[in-house]
């Protein structure tokens, strides 16, 4: 019972993905089906002609040579018509089916909340939208038309065989049980092998992404050989899984062909025996046409195992993606206005990623609206975790986080994103224009774009290179500071009253760091919370308040002068950073 419920749940999640393959694609599919039917009819006409020509030679045909020639030309005309329809509609059907499948999967991915996505492996989605989609196109969508053709041929051939000799047809059906049993037995093995390949490719994609992202680190630590070894292990994993899949597929093909050959020769020898015995209604032409028609009876039996395996494999890949996309955190809670009038209150905040390993312990912070606050401390002190929690990355915290008195756990994530924006160290830059990267491909009034450019400090760049300058892959055509200023401009364009800045200057030089932080500090009217490793007095003096964190707790808080006067933890951090 549990297995049936699990299968029903999988089918329910898979159904929308299947629908996307055929949505608004019915004309292309219909024309493809018509082409398949025409192709099958042409094949059956040619088979019928084989019998009649053989009987004509033997002197027992009811048709003249000229009549049979005309019918042969009609058969070839059917085949030509099928080719014309396929040329225009088959490729269109396949292309649209896969395009819609990818688009739907990506749209579902974009619906995931930050809470759900932050704990997932992105390689799963990269593999699902590349390798897995290619497998679905090849093993399922690409074979549909051929299965329609062989199915129509099978029905037509079986009808002719029953017309010519019901007894011989029953014998052929008996022989057909062997290939059917083979297809059922091997289908599950092929599906499992395909899923194993998908899992290994997903793992390989993740390893490759990590290696390319950390290329500079690999080089600086001279870890090329170590990474090559890691790559080799992952690469061998893919190769081994692919090898096993090939073994299974070859087994499916050969087992199907052997079973089909037994069927064909068995029926052929029985037909020959019936002809030699003078069985009524069985002529030389009948024996020959049975051999020919058996090809069409065999075709689905021979191709069904691989098609069935491909369908199961494709469904398994769809289920894998659908299951991952279904793991979402619903956007529950009450909407709040996109404005901050009082401030953000954090009280007794405690949080742990793993049970028994606290990252934050009883953190208290009062962040007044319109102020600029800096979170300071060593690595692992909990600074970035606080910012992530302010963005509702998780609701599994103890204590309180309140925006204008509204507890964050009761706030809908959608409305929170209209109130808060985050600027991170790793800036997301498309290989598109500066304008597109600022607007994120949305439409904004020109004066608002110009304001965001001016306040973020991007005006010199735009004046020099133009708003249509292509930024390059991941912003390769821009400096680190320019990429950060783009992220600031995005936030300004959205006009969210709260800006969270998480180590945005960690990889920048001192001059660029000062310029980026200076631009943020000049944003009057915004509530800014900055996590920074940079302890520049000129910057810190301009902050409304500083919070020095140590071991997941607030060790000290106050203005720059107040914390320096205490000569405590912050004083030690600052003096060490200055080399004094």
C-alpha cells in the first residue's frame, strides 16, 4: 500500500512536466502521427505486394502486373508524403517539447524560496537542465514517432496475418511471448542504470563547478595534482556508470534480437511446413508475406524494450527533478509594508545549523531605522549568519527578529524581499549589458536608473563605457569594485529601505574598499547593516553603531569612540588590524 501511494505521489509530481512536452504542441504531434501512419501504411502496401507478386509468378494472383505496379507507385507516394510531413513537423515537435520542458523546470526553480534553496546542491539542477534533458529528448521524445510507426505497422501486419491464416497467426503470437517477457524483465534494470549515470554526472558537474570557481585557490596552493586526482575519481565514476548502462542496454538489444529471431524463424518454418503439407489457403506468397509481416510484428517487440527502458529512465529523471523542485518552503505569513519606520529588533537570538553546535547565542541588537550599523569580528563569529537570518534564510531560530515590531516568522517572504535587499561578496553578474545587470532585465524609468547609477558610484564607468557595455561572463569585463557597485545600484533601483551588506569588499583593495563603503554610507534614508572585515577608522566613525561579535555572541556594542575607550575586544581587533 505504501509503495502504491509513493508511486501515485511521483506520478502526480511528474504529470505537469509531461504536460509541458505536449502543451501547444498538438498540431506538430498530430502531423507527426499522420506521417507515422502514412509510413506504416506504405510498408504494409509493400508487404501485400510481395505476396501478390509471388502469387502472380506462381500463376495464382487475382491482379495483373500493371495493376500491381500502380499500387506500388501509390505505396511510394505514401512514403514520400510521410517524409514531407516529418521534415516540417517532427523536428518542430521535438524542439518545442524540450524548450517548454526546460522553461517550465526553470520557472519552477525560480519559485523556490531562499530557505529551501540555500541547503540544496545546485549541481542537481545544472545536470537536470542539461544532461538529463538531453537523455529525455533522446530516449523518450525522440522515439515517440518511431513507436507510433511500428505500432501502426504492428496492428496492420497482425490484421493481414489474421486475414491470411488465423492458425499461423496464433502460432506467431505464441512465439511472441518470449520477446515480451524479455522486455519486461530488462526494463527496470535499464531505468536503474540510466538514473545511476545521471547521479554520477550530477556529482561530476558539482566537482567541476567547484574546481573552476576555486581556480585561483588551486593555483596558489599548487594543488593541481590533488584536484586532478579528485577529478579522475569523479570522472571514473561517470565512466563506470556509463559502462554499466551500456552493458545493460546491449543486453536489452541482443536479448530482444535473439528472442525476435526465434520468433521469426519459428513462424517461418511452421509456414513452410504448412505449404509443403498442402494446407488449404497457405500459398508460397502467404509464406513469404508472413516472413515480411513478421518484421513489423517484431519491430515493436524488438524496439519496445529499449523504448520502455528509455521511458522509465526519462520518468525517473523527471521524478528526480520534480521531487527536488517540490521541496519548497511555502510563502506563508502576513505581508508587511515596504517601509521601516522604527527599526529592526533582535532579542535573545540563538541559532544552530546542526543540533548541539550553536552558531549564535543570545544575540541582542537594536537597529534604528535610517541608521548604518557594522557587524565586526573574526571568522566564524556569526556575522553572516545574522544577515542571512534577517533575510529569512531559516525560521529555525530561537528568540526574536522584529521589523517594526513584526516577528519575522509571521512575515511572508515575498513582502520581506520588498523591504530588504542584500549585497554579497560574490556579485551575480550576467554576460549582458551594464543596464541589464542593474535593472535585472526589468523596465524602470530612465531617471530612476540614472539616480541608482549616480548614488552607487557607477557614473564614471557608464560615462566611459556606456550603459550598453557587455560585462562578460560573471562580470569578467569589470573590476571587483565595479561589480560591487552594480549590486549596490540594483538594490537602490528596487528602493528597498533596508540594505544588508555581507563582506562586499572582502576581495577588494583598500582604495576600492573605501570607495564602495563610502558609497553605502552616503545613502541617507536607508537602514544599512554591514558585515565587514575592514576596520577603517574613517568608515567606522561614520556608522551609527558597531557590534563586535565573538563566538556567536555580541561582545561589545557602541560607537567607534566608545568601543575604543573600553579597550576591550574591539580595541584588540582594531589595533591588530592597524599593525600597532
